[in-house]
C-alpha cells in the first residue's frame, strides 16, 4: 500500500511539474515575443528617424556637387602626395 501511494504521489507530482514547466515556457515565449516585437518597432522607428535626418543632407550634398561641378575646371590640378621615407 505504501509503495502504491508513493507511486501515485510521484506520478501526480511529475504531472504537476510537467504542466507547470509547460505553462512557464508558454508564458516566457509570449513575453519574449512581445519584447521582440517592441524592440523591432523601436528599431524601425529609429531607422526611419535616421533616414529622415540624412535624406536632406544627401540632397543638399548632391545639390552642392551640381553647383560646384562647373568650377572644377578652375581648380589646380591634383598631384599625387609623396609619402615620407
């Protein structure tokens, strides 16, 4: 009878532990999934903010290059820099 009770209690404890572990893993996956989505959205927002800051700079650089291109003919010729020995 003692052995039967120990086996029944052991089986019951194992089932409870297994269910508890499964519940924990399910909750952990949900929590980490939510954090992952939040991090992804934050990263996308930062990437967009950086792009929005850099796009006008790129456009200004292109415009400056176009305006300065005709003046290049007046610039002195470039000579290769000599390296110190």
